[in-house]
């Protein structure tokens, strides 16, 4: 039985049962002799019959003894790679053949011991491949132990990779060689650390100098494990992983392999919602799954609204959403009063997110990121921005482009704009918010708008187009087409929009969240494009849906997604996924879906705390 209070990367913070052991994971086992007995989670080597390593994992009163077959090199390199150790415990030597993994899956393993983890670590990419193979075949259920690879500074990364259990063996060995371990620099000179009283742990206080290096190492393991769990609780494990990268080149290599090789698995675990801002400090941060997904969805799901005839490209701002920033408000003021402004498509260029059309400024993580700004763009950042611009120009109905950008800093954009359209650069030597630049901006936009035909529909029709694109970004194009099929009307305020069919709400979107909530009526419109959770018919849907009540869940579901709860093929309720779809099937308990609205066979009229007031606010025919 596996639970997850928090998840990030492939890490799960929660409980797991392995035989008589109840483990709180992720965890580090303290290796050491059998006597005297030690508190906490410990790992002890016991006298073993030949051909076997007998290990005892103990936690308080409970203990699990596992007999790991000792593999001769010629055996370890051949065969299936899977060896049964004890009840529910399997020794795996990567690479493992797929058939062997399929067989292993049917044995319902509780604990997987990655026997050659230490060798895989030195090889690099094969470690990531092994984790991918194991988690793809076996899911999140089994506890994964990577023996003898954990050093204190590696714990955050190994946890992010989905390794649940580590041990202190390597650190104890390092200490016996006279090494003084350090969380940031991996190891430092022991006498220097002693001289500076760098650590106040028991081992350093009692012994030093020379310190009790083994006791110091054990302290660092505990500190790093605690740090890792804190970060996981806070949703900042990736931040911690990146903060530790400089301690050892292998970490950077492995994170690169992980982002590439585990990309889909990492994306699956990344929620589509965002509640707090994250810092994207290093180039490695740019590869975080939520950023990769935003950039991919822009290219795959988004098209510029057809009424947008003038593309206005502007730099991003530190303030999010950009439109609230001082600079963007000044751009807006400069254009104030021009006729046909609804035809202007404001698109911000940023890193690491790429291009952000105004109507997507609230979509996570567009509202939730901070970066160091230097004006120097890395090659990968230029490419991201360039690909976004290409996409807009290819699918947009633009007649003119205005680039309100520093011509030197954004010189790399110039090539991308060498299209048949007229392109006006409106910033000279001065800042983008200086008077001459703002005047030039007004002149350029005014001139561009003169060349495009007047709109036949009102500006709210354009808002509807924009919302439809935001819905496409969230649900996919086909789903958005269905949701916005006539009859559809718009009611509400800019910060809280309601999509209705003229009588009842279909969906609402609040700017702080940036994602649509569907009503049951709206969910019906999406039909088979709505991600499904099949509910056990025996479960009464009176509150939220918990994991045991899930019969099956769409693997495309991400935490934060709108999902339909189906009972015996019929849409019974809708809600917001608390877990990715696959985890709903792989965990033993916990919240699966926050249920928002049950289908009582009547229209939804009280969706929001204010209630639904279809007579208020601007309304437009779709
Ligand atoms: Zn110490």
C-alpha cells in the first residue's frame, strides 16, 4: 500500500508498507553493525549462507530480513536482470529485459532493490534508463531502493528521480577514508572545517579536531533527508536539486539525462495549476516540466485569434501578469483611444516560457515565475522565442507587425520577422517606456490599424475568440471547438468570465487561476474529449472522490485538470483532479478528485460564491 501526501518529479512523499515495515518515504537507512541496537530506520548486514547477502532493515520494533543473491559478474551481466530475493522483494540488475519486467509486474513487487545502482551512477544515462524502465513497467507502487549510491549531497536528486530508499553506506566508507562530507561541496578538508568550527553536530563537537567523521556523515544524511522532505512538502524539490548541481558534475549530467529521458514521466507528475511563484535561476531550470509543457502546448494547441490583425511584440515584465506591470500599463496608455485596438495582439517575449499572448498571461506557469534578467539571451532561449514567433506568424491573420523591443537586445528576433508583412521597430536608443518610444509605438499601431478593415463585430467577439484559445490551450482544440460551439454567450467581468449557452453556465474562468472550470452542462459539451475517471458504482459521490473509489482513470489526466466522473458510463459529476490519472490507480489511498458539482439533472445556477447572474455583465452572441 502506497500513499502520497505530496509529489514532485518522480518523488512521492508518503507511506509504504513492505512486509512488516511501515515506511515513511523518502528515507535513508543508517547502515551499521547489529549491536548496539540503534533508533530509526537502520540497515544491518547479517551472517549469510554462501551465495547470499542477508540484510536486515529495521524500524523501531519491526524488521524485514532480505536475502539478496550475490551475483557473479558473468551472471549479473546476462539473464533477465530480475532475481527474487524474499517475499515481495526483488533484486534488479539493469538493463532489464521488458518481458522480465512484465513478469515482475505480475508478481506485485513491494520493494525493488536496484542492485547495480552504484555502477549505473558512474555510467550516467543508464541509471536514468533503468528508472524509466522500472517506473514505466511497474508504476509508482513499488518502493525503489538504490543501495550504496546515496551521499548526502545526492539525496535531493535521487529522490527527484523516484528513488525512495537510500542508505548511508557510501558516506560511512568515505568517513573511514578520512573524508569530511559537505552538503554543498560534496567534501571539504576536515582540518579546515575543524578550524572554522563549520559544523556543530555531535561528531564535530565531541571529536574535533579530528572530528568523528562517521558521526558527522550520519548527521549530514539526516540533515539532507530532512531538507529534501521539506522541499518536497513545499513543492520546491526541483529548486533544491538545482541548488546542489554544482557539488558534482555527475549531478548535472544526470539531470540532463533525466529531463530528456524521463520527460514524459516528469510532465505527467507536474500539476497544470500553479499557486505560487517559482524562481528559474539556472539554464537547467528552463527544462522544468511545467515550462516544457507550456512551450509545447503553445505550438500544439494554440492559434492567434483570427480577429487579431496587428501583432504587437513587447518585452515581458517582472510583475505578473505582465499587463499589470508599470511598463505594460504605459504601453496601453500610449495606445489609449485608438480605434480598433481589439485587433492588436499583444504578445510578450520572455524566458524560459517563450512567447506569451495576452490571453494566456494567467495560464500557469505564466503568472508564476521569476528569472534573473541580464539582457543576454542563451541560444536555447532564442530558439524558444523564435519558434513561438514562427508559430504565431504561420497561423495568425496578421497584416502588420510592430516590435516594441530594444533593437540590440532583441536583434535575434529580426531574422524571425523577415516575413512579407510590414514590420515596424518602435524603440530606438531609449528605453521602451521613454516618451519617444511610446510616441513611436502609438504612431506605428495607428498606421498599422489604418491598413486593416474595420471589424464587423464588437470587441466582445474578440474576447470570446481569446477565451476560446485559452480553452484550447487547456483542453485541446477539439474540446474547445465543442465548448464554444453555438449557441454560446459571454457574461461576466474581465477577471471572472462566464461562458454560457444563453441560459446556463458552461464554464467559468477566474484570472487568478487562469484555467476554466466546467459546469456539468459544459462537461457534456466536451463529450469524449473530457478526461474520464470511472467511479466504482458502490461508491456514493457525496463528497470528494478518494483513490479506493476509482475504478479507472484516464492516463492523460494531470493534477489540476478538469475531469468527468462517470458511473456505469454516465457522467455523474465533475471535479478537479488532485492526482495524475495513473497515480489514481497506483496509490492505495488519498484524495483523487475534488468534486465540484454533481449532476442533479438540473441546470447549474450556483456555481460561484456570488451565484450565477446571467442578466448581469456584458453579453455577446457567439
Ligand atoms: Zn558535523
